[in-house]
C-alpha cells in the first residue's frame, strides 16, 4: 500500500522554495514550474541580490505566484528573514518542496592556490547553507514553514563523488561531498516526519558556472531533475545520490 505521507507527488507541489533563482538552473526551475498544467500556488524564488535579478523580476511581474525573496544562504540573519517572509505568505500550509540550488565554484582551484578563505566560503555556501535552510524548512510539524509530507532536493555535483574523483577543485569537491553527507543524514533524521531528501547531480550545464563548453542546456538539466522527482514517491528513493542525466544512482 502506498504511504500517504508522500502524497501529493513531488511534481504537484503547492508551494516550492528555490535558492539561487536569479540565473542558470535556479531560474529555469522557476520557468518550468510555471509551465505545469497545475503550477504551484507559491513559488518562492530566492537569491542574494533581487535588485539585480532582472530576468527573475520580469517573470514575477506577470506571474503572481512567483515571490522573489532576498536570501543569502551563507548568512544566518538572511535565512531567518526569508523564513519570516515565506511564513507570512503560506501561513499554516507550509512548503512542499525545497530545492537547495545556490552554489559557488571556481574552476582553477588546485593544491597550489587554494586558500583558507575559499575553503570556508565553499563550505558556507555549498554545505552549511543548505543544511541551515533545510533546518528552517523542515523543523517541527507545528511550525509554519514545515516541509512535512514533502521533499528536500539538494543540487549536488558529480565533483562531490569520492568514487568518481580525479583530483583538483578542492573547495568545490570537498564542500559538495559534505553536502552529500548532509543529504544522507537529513534523509534519516527527517524520515519520521515524512520528508524525503535526496541529492541530484544536474549534469554539466551551460550556465555561468558550467561555462560555454558544457554538454546540456538548463532546460535539459531541469527536465532531468524533474524525472528524478517523479521517483520520489516513497522512502526507498530517499537518501540517494542521483545523476539526472541518466537517472542512475551515483557512488558516494
């Protein structure tokens, strides 16, 4: 018998919060959610500098369900303020889907030039931030911003895989590996609340971060992530590390 804790399907969320929504994959999530036959009632599209997110702002002007909110994932006060904004809108309904998408990356970070500051910044943005946002979104069931009967999707990377490692990129690799461990822990700790949690590699995507030589478009990437979301209908799919380009499970 299907466990009703995991209903409705993760591709029919009533409310969704996406971090890093001002560009790239995050912006494409917003676009594709709006194309749904039954789009979410609330799409909270967050980013550090909403005043500079011109494309996102234009979308919000013609889409009343899109709420652009300021959120710096590496800043505790910013997370607290964003939670208050979301809670004021959703009231007692909570959010159904959290997509931790915001990230930072530098392609030439190697053993010879990596710094303390860059390591800390990558861990703050790529690992600690998603954990703190998940904490805010997935706390006790009686809190307004509860993700009860919902899912947390952490946008990871194949660079976070230890089994697929080929060196270099210390800040990004280490922080994404840490994020993967956080994902696994969340899937265990939030299981009793009916909150699924999984990590998804979005592919090598043609964005500012992925660069012009990347293999897939943002449209293809987000479509692949949605294909993974369709699998999240029970706890047996929670706590895994998926490759959205193939649908297969990655080695940690």
